[in-house]
C-alpha cells in the first residue's frame, strides 16, 4: 500500500510541476518586468515597484514559498512572481549566463 501511495504522490507532483512549467512558459514576462536606468540602476524589477527580479529569485532559492513572499510584499501579485521565473528561464534559454570561475 505504501508503494502505491508513493507513486500516486510522485505522479501528482510531476503533473503539478509540468502544469506550472507550462504556465510559466506562457507568461509574457515583459508585461510584469521592466528595466530602466532611473530605477535600481537598470536592474530588472517588477513594474511599478522597486522589487528586483534578483531579490525574488534569491528568496525562492532560499526556500521561501510564493505565499510567504506575497505576505512580505502584499502589493505584488502571484503572476509577477511567476514572471520573474519566466524572465530567468528566458535568460538561461537565450544563453545570457555568466561563466563561473573554478
């Protein structure tokens, strides 16, 4: 019984992950992200805020949930968090990456 439960949970998570990935790919991040020299020295930020994409990605990488980020920044929308992920995905997809010295 435990093996069956494990597989059901695994496939549910995999299904949710694929749906989330499809959703992120469908978002037009340009509607949510802006970069102008007057705001944060040109860093990409969520439009009409001073919240940088970098900050959101750091918080997600540290393990914070989207809901906890939204609690800390109530003026943000969930779509803007997903737009940050879409922006990062686009950057990597288009090979806008930095080499890491070893």
